[in-house]
C-alpha cells in the first residue's frame, strides 16, 4: 500500500520545499525558488492554496486527476488527500503556494467563519481560473502577507496576517461569483442535468425503494463536490439544492393527489418519505394546507 505522508505543520512543508520558515503558522512560497515537491501522496493537516502560473505536473484528488493550467487557484483544506504525480516533461515550476495552520485563525473573526469559504471543499476540477487582473490582485494580497512575515513577530502580527488572509479569501469569493457568471452556458447544462437526474430518479421508482434524493447523491452523480454544487445552484436559482428538491417533490405530490385511488400515505411512500407525517409537514409548510385539505379543495373546484 502506498505510504501517505502527513503534512501536520507549515514548517514540515517548508523543509520539504527547502525554504525558510518565517512564521510557524503561515508561509508563502515562490515555487520558482523552491525544491520540487516529491511525487507522493499527502494528507494535509493545514490549509493550502496553490497558484500555478505555468502548466506543470499533475495533482490527484481521490480518483480525479487535475492538470494545472496557467493562472489557476486550487484550495486544499485540512484532512484532504492530495497526490502529486510525476511530471511528464521537465519544466521549471512557477507560481506560489500559501499554507496556514488552523491555529493561526483561532480566536479571530476569520476563524469564526472559515466554513463560509466553501471552495476549500471543492474538487480539483472546480478550481478558480483567474483573469490577469484577478491574478494581480492575488499576488498583491500575497505580497502584503509576505511583508508582514518579514517583520518581527509582535502582538499585532497575528491580527494583521489574519486580516490580510481574510481579504485574500474574500476576493476569492468575488472571483468565484464571476466564474459562475462567465461560465453561464456550462452552468445551464448542469441545471438541465440536475432536472433530468431528478426526473429519472422519481419516475424510475428509486424514490420508493431508496428514499428522497440527497444533495450529496445529486452532486456525486453530476461529478461535482457537494459544496460547489450547492453554491452553483444558489447562484443560478436563488435557492439551495435541498429547496429545489423539495419544490420538485411538492410539484409531483400535487399531481399525485389528484389520483383519489391513492391514499396520502401511499403518495408519501412513493415520493421517498419514510414517514407520511414528514410528507404532510413539508406539504403544509410549502403549500399552506395539508395534502388532505388540498385534495378536498381541488375536488370541489
């Protein structure tokens, strides 16, 4: 079995790349001045962001390979497994790596809402592709952090570094919003596939046999990470994937309720509900009346 190397500290990564550790909790590395990273599989215990400015090497996240393209940001969160594949051609690596330990942001505003930066849980093929202007903004943020790392550590260091790091991550949110917009055609294709996936699920009786489709199941079948899928649907539709699924369920339920030969319980089971009362609760929440009241009202119109 392949050995997995655990990267628990920033210093461990720095030594592997042959660079000096200025601060034990955060590092910014100019990859053109660092030793190549070994072709191994790593379990990251720190946050990492890689900006590649030249096509070189290949990363492997789980079963997926990702070949870096110029001007691309890839995010890695603690606990993720990343494999570095051998380079096909010998090229000089170019770009930047930003690593920071979770302890850096403990007790800071950033630490309280780090989970809001959902792109740390995106898959590698959902990387952020930067325009030249965006790339320059990223480099400016890196430079601000690097300048602070060169100062003597004092009581202000952690706050200033965390603030600049938060600024960088907030820019990344803006850039991802832009990417969702500029890839509108691709996104519409995903929305169509999502709708088709739900239709196939409900009309093939999977709902009766397996239960309601989960957001994670839908994302996996669309070859997307759950977080990227959730953010994409929210940006495009204004509602979460879970709300979209619930809306689909209610639409189907309204059609089935017209069939008076089916009891409300039978309809609930056919849609994937384990307990009919859960279906009744959702229906009343979305429609404003119970399924029985809805059926009675429709029958007298």
